[in-house]
C-alpha cells in the first residue's frame, strides 16, 4: 500500500464569546491554550494547517515558531462552516482530520491511533473516521477524519453547522474508533473548563 498523506486542519477562528476573553491566548501549564493544543498535535501529525481570523496577528506571531501552516480565513466571522471551507481548500492530502484549537487535552496516542485507522481504511467503504468516547459514544468528539474524495463538499460548508450535514449524508461510510480519552470531548468554552484537565 502506498504511503498515505494525512494531516489535520485545526479550526481556531472562533470569537470566545462565552469565555469572556481570547481563550486561545489564555495561559495553560505555562503556555497558551493554542500552543498546548498544537504541541499535542505535533506529536502525531506531520502536516498541520491552522485556521485563524484575518486580524489574528498576535496569535499568528506566537504560532509562527511551530512547523505548521497558518491560514487566515476572511469568512470566519460568518461561522465555523466558513472557516472549515477555507481550511480544507487546496489540500493535497489523502486524509484530513478536522480539529479544534480549544481542545488541548487530547492524548497524542489517541491521535496516532486515528491516523493509523485512516491509513488502513478502505475509502470505498469508509470515507469518514470518527473518534468516539467508550463511556459515551453519542457525545460529539473531535477530531474527525475525512477522505479527500469529500474535500470538495467540505469546501462548500457554511454557517455554524460545520461538517455535520456531510457526516449525516455519509453516515453509512463512517468508521467509529472508540477510545477512553476524555480529551476527545473536552473543549474550553468558559474559564472553569481550564480546571478540568485530565
């Protein structure tokens, strides 16, 4: 089997309305939430694209020291779907895992396992790799992997629903990878969420 090129698009163009400040820059274990998330993903992924807002100069300056691609989404103000659309455009990967910048608690071994699942998947039967929590498989989890045959549809996402319509459309082609990693479901919406590190 030829080597698969797998990467992650980390969406980080939100506005932190419930947090009350820019949560991406908030300190967590000696560095920002954004840096903590990226350091975790760099332990598993070689290809990383991070989607930011056009005005995110401070955050971009902070992240440019990492071996990642920074992309400014001019449509981010219109919702996560627009950030996803911009983030998935012009990728030459076989698989893209859509992740969130405000989810720093996921374990690197979980990410490596997801990559392995994608590289072993038969895209004729499985074009979506979905991470699930063993204890609560109905709970929404990230990241979610998509085969490049779905990139065109992902590039047309809009609004705040993200990739949900595509996941529903291809529900019969989902491979569910189950883990005990609570970090799959633990995002940061409010300052109190920073205290819940596993």
